[in-house]
């Protein structure tokens, strides 16, 4: 009896099942999500993310804990219609909100601005909250505004959102298309990429220790950044163009350049950036509900909001639009095959997207990604890197 028991114990300890306890790997790793839009979504819905928002949003404080997310980078965002005199003020209001929530929940979260503070927060089992500013228009062409955002804790700047700035062209504008990939009717800018001020700004960010984020930027801007930055860069929420050829994704030569730069590509969970057939299925859905969609379009400025409304009204149909979870892992595998395991991570874009792969319902779903990584045969060491270690390396290298 005793012998059988010992044998069983040995078998369990050495079985792949034991070695591959994904939840253990997940909980031990520092899990970083480099892009989340809850600040904008919570403001739109007039709620706060320290409340239980299950069913209403992708994220809230309790669910990050459940999902084993240790570090969340909160996106500070407004669109390009917030011009001079408004965009910087808006960014500061969003930062105020984040600080207010942190003050109310000192036992659950801390705003961190460097890797040392980050590790301390994680060891105290608090969410390490970081700030990323998504859209160069929020500095209103002023380096002192960039300095001010840095002082308030911002540790990355996405050089452009979908709108270009006076000093950097966006991916959308370089292609002359809309968010849905249709012709925008706008003229393609004659001078693409970074202007001399744009290059000065990148160098200034390098000196400050603020990460340069190339998600959303045009290809020429990307290459100008690669040739200017002396520090590793990030793509905080982007996927692979060769699997899903949309304007927001990275082509092979860009992926290789990020590897050479020792930066990191954080994968976006948006179905439309993962699955090239998503927009076709989405179009068919929109066509089925055309009358209703047209009537909503009369009341909103952006078709995205009309789709959001319909997505919430027809959840069963919307479920069928979602790609399988395995597709997200295919993007990850692709990058690993191209440049290795050291340059990829996760940047969900939760609460900024209206569709993610099957099973990735909200921030509690992160452990499922770890499970998939285990199933695909990645070692514990490599999984730990991809869940957050790679991002932390880039953060540290920027701090130097
Ligand atoms: Zn974005």
C-alpha cells in the first residue's frame, strides 16, 4: 500500500500535469498588461473601476486580482478632436481620476513609476498601476507638457493615436483610410514620418526614461523612431501583419527591427487585428441589422459606437464573430519563430475593444493564455518572460 502511494506521488510529481500547472506558473509570474482603456470606458459609463463592473466592462479592481494581473498600464486617451487647449487638460483629468481611485484603495493598488516600485507593489499583492499616454496630440506640440506628464507618472507615450500630430504621421493617415479600413477621402500627408521636432522628442523621451510606443504610428514614423531611439521601444498593443494584414499591425521587417532594438511587441486582443476574416463577418452582421444601425448612426459621430450598441444587444450573434483563442497564440508563435521569446508580451486593449477571441471575456481570462502557452510546450522560464518579464526588461533598460 505504502509502496503504491510512494509510486503514485512520484508519478504525479514527474508527470507533465504537475510540471505544467499553468495556474501556478501564472501566479508566480509578474503578469503585465501594457494597455487598458478602462479610464475612458468608466468615464463614458459614469462608473468607477473600484466598483464591481462585471457585465458592464472588461476590467475592475477585483477582476484584475482574479485574473492574476500584477501590472496594468492605464491608457490616457482622447481623440484628435481635442485640440490645443483641450487635449493636455483632458489627459491630466484622466490622471487625476487614476490617482483618486488609487487613494481610495491603498490596500489594493499603487501607482508605480519605476521597476523598483513595481516589484514592491507586486510583493505586497497590490495592483501596480502605470500610466501610458496614447496619442502625441496630448502634449500639444510642447516638450514642457511632455515633462509634466512624465512627472505625473506617465512612462510611455504612444507617439500618435489614429490621428497624426504635426510631428509624426499615424498608420491610418499614412494609408489614407478610416478605422474600418475604408478610404478616408483624406489626402495622404506629403511628408511622412517624424519631423526634426519629432526626433528631438524621441531623444528627450530616451533621456527622461519614458518608453517610446509605436503602436498606431505609420511605417515611416516607425523607421524614423528605430533610427532615432537609443533605448528599446515598445509596441504597447499591436499584432502581426503577415497573419492579419490591417494597417495597425507590424510587418516582418518591423518585427525584426524591434527584436534588434531589444524592444517588445505586446499583443492586442482585438478580434479585428488578430483575424483577417473578422471584418467580413462583422460587415455581414452590420448588414443583417442595417435598419437599426442606420438609425443609431444618426445619433452618434463614430460608427464604432453604433456597433458597440448592437454588439451588446445581440450577444449570441456576436459570439460567433469571435475568432478562437488559439489565434492570439498563433500571433505570439509567429513572433517567437521570427525573433525569439524575448520580445513579445501582452497588451490586451481591454475596454478599448468590442470583440476579443473566444473565452477571453475580460481581465479574468489572462490565465487561459498561460494555459495555452503551457499546452504549446513553452517552458516556465519562457512563459514568465512573455507574461511580463520581457516588458520589465524594456522598462528597466529605459530607466538607465
Ligand atoms: Zn489604441
